[in-house]
């Protein structure tokens, strides 16, 4: 079974505050699972989500 992360774990991994993670969840900008009243995050899903957030550099135009 995949490991579920607590909100504090996700905040630490992303180097953002817990409040920011809550805000992102409220705005549905980050994938999460509700377990009763608690928010949990699937570790594999979070890794994939982080990879998808990457911004690739633009090609350099040679003049």
C-alpha cells in the first residue's frame, strides 16, 4: 500500500508553509485525500505532481 503523507510532511518537502498547503488544497491546486477531517497526500502522486509542475527552459535564440 502506498504511504500517505501528513500535511506537515508535504509542506516540508515542498519548502512551503502548512498554511500555503491548506490554501492550495482549498483551491484544488494540489492532489489530496480526505481521511475523515484530515488531509493526507499519496507519496507517489505527490512525486508525479511535482514533476508535472516543472517549467522547462525556453530555447536560446542565436543572433
